[in-house]
């Protein structure tokens, strides 16, 4: 315990080329975190590239207009992805480097370089593959680090195929009880930090039985029909490693647990491509591990820090230090910061 | 999205009749009263008069003081020459007003229409023709009210033959092959159907409230499509009473449709977006691998 928590984020992010910011819900403070990182980079005179899978720097919340949003301030020379209309609305001098051909509901995404410092709205590509291409392009054009801001609770852009670092934003908006906020944050962190799929080490299975690894049919996993899942387990009584190429939903995990007779006490490990392919709403990976289902990932995510917003807009608030300490106690190994309150 | 059209205050002559809109960027000739689309303001009696009609209620008793309060409020909003043309008591303590007022503000329409911000709506016949020319095969659309939403009325209005307000749904078009999965469909099941049917577009309806639950259900659909490696192929659209394009962008959808949407609006978007994707995929294939190569998505998609 009592690890020294740095007051600044940028030292935690050194070596990261493309950083994804992911919030656990709306209003957990992603954009405030982004603004803090940008301010630190500006102070260090580091050129950055910024994109958002949603929209950033808008004045008011898109669902609840009573909530004011922070502005995003960039420096001269910084690269950004936005639409022509939003760039123009900023009133800032800029150079349009190229049109990306990526169409969004707000218009086509333009890659630009600012000629002067100021606040601007960011709106880049939504699809993870487009985000990755754009980040590569920004790095080629001289960005020292690309910041990929998330939207609502979307995680796809934090895939290791897109980003090589992650900052998670959590906050009071998740629940009225601090314990609930801590537990939901811990589940989300467990998911982001799924262990790397390891070679079979014999711990899960007596050595005399031969382990069978199965690659599952995508339709079977998505549809998650309890009878089909039970039939699969019946047909493969030795199967202990289930490999899933696409999405793993909670329905499928529940289907596995429901097939008690077919499982007959067997422990399973499920291997997914990366943590962004797993969709859990009710239970965290820890709970499934206790039921004998371990979830592992072929590629893992580098979680660098957790930031907190102790305020739930239009509702309650916690004391920042208490929330930080509670989360840090439950989630060892990750620095927990409030970028607005380091006291 | 197409807003409900308010009744015109002073019945101006048919809009556009005296002055046909000039293409963006065209020079404006003051004598010809051409519209400068980069600086437009509201139109009532004549071009550029900036006159708008306001309709609102104040929680004050009917009377001359109420009338004066409405004028002061409009002046505070920045309107010039606010004029109350009608006011009446709604119920004790409430007065409803209709006002005309002038706005000096202008807006740059030209740049917005140039930047792909707009969906150009087509009629049913135009959509059929466009699809035949640019797509040349049935466009497969899968729709559902997802998650816990039991309201399928929105999705039915867009997809089913019957449609609404005399506009039939996508099922009635030759260009579309529609599959309406109904309500309370889990996201993973919807994605399974879309993959199985090799769908071009998915349309979901969802009532969005300030509760995180509803938006989380919409973002989950987008994320499952990403996890299945289909995001670039599949057009994702959502509709609901509070779904704007701004919200659609946050949610990760390609378009959002709100109140006032008719099936041909959704159809226009889908055929144009699909045609654009077919075009860019063909162009990318012709050029070979480049920085924006669509096939490079394979790595991301596992």
C-alpha cells in the first residue's frame, strides 16, 4: 500500500505512441483527463495528435444540456481530426493536410494542423480500423503521441490493435454508494487487464487427461442458445480451452454455467483476441473465475492510469481523496489520480 | 432531421420562387437578389429580412404586463423589433404568445452542404433508380428494437410495408430486402442475424433517456460489431425520439434519426452511404494497399 501517486499523468504515459482514453460511462471525466494531458504536453513543448471516436470540446452534453463540458485546448503545430465545419467554427488558423474519406454523422473527417493555439472541437473516425490508420498517419506527420479520446463507454479503440496504452476514467456517476463505484471500476479494470493466454500448464486439468482446445463457431457464441452450448460441451467432454474469434457476450457465459450436467465440474478457460471483445454487464471476470471460467486474452492492454471524477453531475459527489484511496486499495498496481484535485 | 414545419407567419410567396438558390461559391449579383448561401438568415416577406415566428408560453397571468414581458424576453434573446401578434390565456396564470421578431444573425450554409454534413433526401422513385444504378442488387437491412426496449412502433414504421403517414416502409421498395426482428432483441443476436444475412445495414430503435442503461445498450451494439470485425462493412443507424446526429456520433453510429423521420429519409441515407462505400472500396482495391486501405482493417479485426 501507500505507493506514491504522481501528481502528473504524462510521466506515466512515456513511451506510449497511441493512447486511448476510455470512460466507464458518460460524465466520468474523459475530456477533463484529456485536457490535463494536453496541458502537460503543452508545458513540455511536445507535439501531439488528437482524435475522438465521439466528439470533444462541445459546450454542452449531448443528452443532458444542463451539463457543461470542458474545452479542448491545443497548441500551434498540434495535429487533430475534426470536420470542416467544426474546424471553421473554432476560428483558429489551421492547415488542412488531407481529407480522410471517413464519413461521420457530423461530416467528413479532415486531418489538420493548427497554426495557432486555442480551443477546438474534435471529431474523428468512429471505427477502430479508421482510428488506427489515422493515428499512424499522425505519428508519420510528427506527433510524439496520439491521444484517442473515447465516447460514452466505448472501448473498441483501446484494442491493442489500435492503441498501445490506456487511461481509464471512472467516477461518482456510476453509483450513489462509493462501494458500488469501486466494485464497478474493479470489474472494468479486471476486464481491461485480462491475463495473457498462457500455454497449458496442467493446473486446470489432471495431467492424465488430454486437454482439448476448441475454436468455437462465431454464430454459436453470438446466439448463445443454452441447448446448443450444452450440446457442444457434451460432444467435447475433454474440452477445456475455448477459443473465440469475435465477441464474447455475457449470455454465452451464462449458457456455459447453466450446462452444469455437461460441465460436470470441469474448469474452462476462454481465450479471446483481446479484452475489447468481451461484453459483461452483470458480473466481472473475477466472478466467472470463481465459477470455474477463466477468461484470457491473446493480446493484452497496457493500463497506465485511472482518473476519477468525484462528482456526479446534477446529483451526488464524493470526497476526491476518499474515492481515490478506495479505488487504489481495491485495484493494486495502477496509479489513481484526480487531475483536478491532487490533495 | 426534418423538423416539423411551423405554419408560415405572413404566408410569404413560395420559397425560392423569386430567387432560385445559387450553387455554393457562385458569385452573387445584388441586382438579381441572388442568395449568398454562405450568409443566410431567415426569410418571411422578402429575402434577408431575418423575420422569425416565435411561439411560447410564460407562467404569468394574461394581460398587458404579460405582453410587455414577452417583448422584453425576446429582446434579451437578441431579437430586434419583437412584435406580439397573438396572445391568449392558456389557463389561469399562464399566457401563450405568438410573436414575430427579426434576427440579425447569419449562418454559413454553403460550407455545411459542401462537407458531407447533409443527407440529400430522395423520393421513393429516385431511391429505386439510384439503387438500381449504383448498387444493382437487393440491399439487405436488418432492424430491431434492441435490449429491453419493448417499443417496436418506430422500427415497424420504417421497415414494414404499411409504413406511416402514407409513406410505406423499406419493405415496400424493390431496392431493399428487409428483416424486422421485432422488440427486445439482444445485441449479440441482432449481430448474429446481420452476419448470417450478410446485411448491408442495421437499423435499431431505442428510447434514449438520461439513464446510462439506454445509451450503454446502443454503444454495446456498435462494440459487438467491432469485435466481430464488421464495422467498416456494416452501416449502423439508430432512431428514437431523442436521437440526433450529434448523439449518433458519440454512440458510434453512422446516422441518427429523430422525430419527423420518414422511411424515405432512412432509405436515402442507406443507399447513398452504401454507394459511397462501394466506390471507396473499389478505388482502394484499384490503388492497392495505401495508408487508407480498407483491407488493412483485417489486422484490427483479428
